[in-house]
C-alpha cells in the first residue's frame, strides 16, 4: 500500500514524533492491540468505496494521510 511512517522516518525521528504526539508508549500499545486482534479485523475497510476512492486518488503515497478520529475507547486502535 505504499510507504508507512516507519519506512519514511528514521527510528530516532519516529520515536521523537511519537513522544511528541503522546506520552503513551505507542509501541507497547500497538503490541497489546495486536495480541487481542482477531484475524481479518478491519479488512472490510480495504473494500469500502470511500477508502478505495481515497487510495486510488493518492498522487504521492508518502504525502497521503488517512486519519481515524474518535473518542477514546471507540475502537480506533482495533477497527472492527
């Protein structure tokens, strides 16, 4: 699907960016979420018409952002 943030930023720049965004340990949060994630969770979004339109319209993948906004605990980490 293109370059991810971790592909574009150096390890130290990525850690600096993440610590600026939040004081939470993002890596541990991600690992915890991966452990409880059910297989195929969130794959529906790949076939959603709005996602497909966004994905196909990107001219430069590294400049494209898909932002999931919502209150804490509503399921942004583990999209169901």
